[in-house]
C-alpha cells in the first residue's frame, strides 16, 4: 500500500473567498464550472471504485486529474509555493498531490510509494514545506448520541 507525506506551507490560502467565487459562478450558470463539477463528481465515483480495488495507480491518476480540474475553477485555488512543492515532490517521486485543510489550511498531501516516502519528504522540506506527522486511520468515524451509537446505513 502507498503512503502519504503531509506538508504545511506556512501560508494558508483564502479558500473561503475562492469557494465563494466558484459558488457564485456555478449559480450564475458558468458552463466551465458546471463541466468541472461534473468531472470532479465522476472522478469521486471512480476514486471510490479505485480505493475499493486498491488500485493505487488509478488512485494517483485520479488525484492528479482532480487537482488539475480544481485549479481551473478560480485563480487563487493554488499559490506559487503550493505549485513549487507539488512540482518538486513529483520530481522527487510523489505519485500525486492534493491541497487540503478546510478553511484554507495551507496543507498539501502527497501520495507516495513506501520506498519514496523519505525522498519526497526531504524534497518537500528543501522546497519550503514543513512536513507534518500523519498516519491513515484504520477505522472510520463513529458518532455517538445520548441514545447510543448511530448505525451507519448498509451499502
């Protein structure tokens, strides 16, 4: 299984403003935004399938495709530092990258093969990113209410 390198850029993005611009464009019928959302939705469905099949090459391809689409939605979706980190990490062996951090958290996660993880982390640090510790949760979220656990719907 592949792993991840999580990097903090030290420069949170103004994602709320970006999201508002994209939201307004969608409401106003911007055909490009609508097409991008349709493509992103298709990628999400394909990603679900790829993850279920543990097809890491397809997961990486889909992450790259989603990021490429998302960056075209608004000019401030990425920053010069994020672009530099992604380019350097890809040269260092990362398979894909995704900006993350709700509210403009300024983080980028890189999908990496286990044997390239340290090299990608070194490359990210050398390019101005702060590598943060991370691990994949083995179980999903469990929500409890005052009445007890809430059962998830069976899929």
